[in-house]
C-alpha cells in the first residue's frame, strides 16, 4: 500500500477516536513504554508534544513522568524549516505554533545528538519499522544527524497490518514501535 493511501486511512481512523479512547490508549502505550524501556534518571529523551487536532498520543503523561524522575527531556521545534531539539524543564514557557501545537518559546537548539530514546510521532508503521508521518520529512532529516545508538521509537494506537510499498532509500526505519498491546522490535531485521 502506498504512503498516501495509508496516510488517508489512518488520519480517518484517528478522527473516529473519542477523547476517552485517546486518553486510555495513550495510558496503555505509556505503561508499555515504561515497562519495556525502564528509563533512568539523567537519560536523555527526545519526545514530541502532541497535536490535539490530529489526536496524537498524549505524550504529556510521558513528559510529566520523565521530569519528575530527573530524566532530561527534549522536544522538537521547527525553526527555519529544520527540526531542532529544545531541552525543557518544569518551568519552561510554551506558545502555540501555526499547527496548533504547543512548543517552547526558546529557539535555542540544545545541540544534543546522543539521545537514549527518540519518541517519534507517526500515523502508521509497518512490520519492518518503516513509518508514515505527515509527509514533511522532518524526522528523516533529524534521524540522519543523531547518534546511531539513539533508539528510535514510534508510538501508535494501531498495530501494523500491511507493508508500505513506496519506501524511499532516505527513509530511516524505527527501532521499535509501542502500541497499546505491546512493543515490537525491528532491530533484528537485517538491512
């Protein structure tokens, strides 16, 4: 199936989720993440802030947990058409961008490239870790520059059920996918 078809299908599936379902499924994804990866104090985690408009996973649960346990939290911000990584703290000031997403007021790139985990937004992920996002390519460029040891983790309400036909050579697959039912690992797949 082509990315454009998948994008349409999964945007529609998301649209049908109630706020209660979003909250419950996000909680299950969060619990699966914590139980599987067991993040520790002083680790560095890059995580997106959700778009309510697109009913993305509620990552505020993750962020609150990380900050309360002295885990370093970094969030994406688009500056000059490039995704940068801004470190946030419990007192960080936020503003709403043109896409309706809350982001830090600061435009200061942390310069950190060696994250322990990069929790990545997506609409769909197939059985090989290939993802379908919103089609802007921000995360593929971001993945090119971070440490190869950073675990790239997708979070999604839905499990894979078909392959993506039009994977490009510049697409960088995920290492893991966390869903409400469990964690899939793609790191054993040969390149």
